[in-house]
C-alpha cells in the first residue's frame, strides 16, 4: 500500500512539473526580434528604403 502511494505521488509530481514546463514554452516565441527586419519595419510604418544608404 505504501509503495502504491509513493508511486502515485511521484507520478503526480512528474505530471505537475511537465505541465509547468509546457506552459512556459510559448513565452519563447512571443519575444520581439532584437533588430527590425525590413518586413517588420513596414508593419511599423517605417520605410526601410529611407535608411538604406546604397540608394543615393
């Protein structure tokens, strides 16, 4: 009986840790990029051709 309870508690702890770990994963993908790419600059209303010196 004690063995069954200890195994059950261990499984519950592992399940809780697994759910906790999975719930943290989406925050990685929601980070903003460090440097705006030309496509993201257009989304923000910035014209990337104005800051490009090769068009002079």
